[in-house]
C-alpha cells in the first residue's frame, strides 16, 4: 500500500492513514433517509465518498464499504421532537411508509449509479436491524447510561465526559440558550435511543421492545449497523459536515460507552453545496434534483465533473453558469478521447492495446500523490489537463493516461464512447463483437483473433482498452 493522508475531524488535522488490518479498510458512510428525493447537495457527499473508495483502491487497499438506508426513526428535529420523517413522507403522498421507503430508496440508487458511484458491499436498512438496536440499548442500560421519560429512553450525556470533544461543543452556552423544549430530558445534549409510540395513535412503523412498543432513534441505527458489519472498532466513518455536532457526536458517545472501544479511528466530512438562497436543504421543498439537471440537458457525469473541481472540504457554490462550464469541459474531454482513439486505432501502430511510457507513469504518479493527499481532486484534475496539453506526448500516451484516470474520476468517458459505437454499428457487426467478447472470456484466443480479422475486413477495428473493447470505424 502507498502512503495516504486524510484530514481527520477527530484531531482536526491531516494524518497519515493507518488501517487497523491492512490491506483491508473498513468504511462506514451515512446513507440517505428515504422519505424524499436526494438533492444534489446530498449527492455531493456521496460523490466524495466514492472518490475516497476509488482512491484507496488505487493505493492498494481492499475496501469493505457499508452504507445504511434510514427508513425509520429520523425525526424532523435534532432535538428529538416532531414527526418521524418517514411517517411525514407517507402522509404527504398518501402512501404507506414502506411504499415511501422503497420508492425513494430506488430513486436514490438510480441517481447514485448515474453518477458513476460504486455500490457499497453492504446496504443495510434500519428496519431490518431493530433487534441489533434493542441489544445495543440494553448494553447501554446495563452500564448505567440510559434513563426513561414518558416518551422514551434517553442517553445521559453527562455520564460521558468526552461528549463535547468531537464537535468542540460549548455545552454550557448550549444549555443556557436552549431551556425551551427540554421536556423531561436532564440535559439539552441528551438524545433519544428509543421512542415510545404516542398513546392512542397507531404508527405505521413500530415494534415491541423490553420497554414497550415504539421505534428506534436515528443515532442508534448507525451504531448498531456499523458494529454488526464492521466490528466494534473500524477504520473510517464519513458523512456531511452537518453530521458533526449531533449525529456523529451521538454515535461516538453511545458506541464507545457500549463497547469501551474507539468507534471509528478516522472521521471525514464533506462541506456543503450552496446555491443563491444558502445551503441546499429539503426543508425548502423546492430543491434541486439530479433529474432536473437531466431535464435541462445536463449529463449526470458533468455534475460529478463539477464536484471534482472543488476539494471535498471546501464549500462549493452551485449555479447554472458553473454547470454550463462543467458540461462544456466534460464534452471537451469526450471529444478529445473520441478523436484520439479513432486516430490511434487507424494508425495500427499498437499491439495488444494501449501501452505505457515514461510520460504516462510519471503523470500517473503525480496524480496519485494529489489524490493520496486528502483526496485533492482539483489538483489531480489540473495535472491531468496539464499533461493532455503536453506537445511532446503522443496521442497514444495521452489516451492511455486519460483512460487510466477514469478509474477514479469515474466520468464514464469510455462508457459513453462504447455506447456511441454500439449505436452506430449494424446488427451483423454487433453480433461478431459479442462473439469475440465471449471467446475472450473463455480464453479461445484463436477464435478471438479470427473474429477480429473478419471485423477488420468489414472496415471495423477492435481496440482492447483497460475498460473493455472499443470498435472503431476504419476510414
């Protein structure tokens, strides 16, 4: 594995990453609450986390990635007041909470994949892990960290002296300014572990427990699922900046009090995506979705390209002018690759696909060092564009570097070109290409070479790139 540096929210400093059990990296990322569509501000966080996964792979690590789906227990207020967001979504649309959860989970995953994000190794739903949450609460109860009120079970933060450390909270001033709405809580920072179902009101999502019928708090969900799939102590935990003062602070408190172990060793947080009215939020109702961008003619990967141009720890302002520029830049990359692959294919100078050279390896190393320095994607992109302008480099070298970079930038350049090629090929040519792919998969190299020669006679050259085969029309 290569050296890798990350800014750890825990220490507020950049640290060299050291995995607990190299080469494996155990990673937990907070997933969506599926009561509504994801907005593009949410998606920026998931894009940063995908870049992290891809960059760790590039450095030689094996990443085991868990991302949860919150389909119960996330109240509209961080103060444990108000409606459950899932129940609110169900009432808004006149559907069951389960229907709402299923619909918006699929919508999120569609956006996730359109943006080129790798699917996590595990995608657990909160409602499938109620028993694990109950057992975690019982463990906290036995250790004396839980007290009961008329509306639920709460974590006593005053019994965890390090509670304020992670978010650098000024608890005394917080207490002084938030007396209203305390209810029966002992301290303003105390949070719900289990909420009792309201009397005389039937909830759509509720479960029996040792303490009575109810539902879990939002924070206990992530702790229970992370511990189940990654162990009591794991490598990296990620989320948005807004998770620091409440959700992640509470996760640390309850997890470390239950297990007496460090929960996660590195914490990474993405800055906000803003627009003219401020931080993007679903509470405004009229929020920007990926589909709106698509409806206006922008490609999802162009939005990814825009996000890559800002470091994940810097605020990124969104407007249509910046997206226009990103779309133009993305189209420019596609056009370069289209022209270069056609040129390289027609030259017929290569044997066995794209090769390497000092130009390629040197620029690969420079780009890797940028990524391994706290995921500096703007620097890595700048180095790529600088290399692509090098007049001394051949078209073949530039093509090789650009295709290599697509493994972590995930702009889908090769996918777009392959789709374009497929759309312009006749049925007979497509059939032969598929037969050749099958022959290669089965290691029937003689058949593969024969089909390749047959395609060449028909005016089509097959190029085998690291991302798969591409068919080029020979003029």
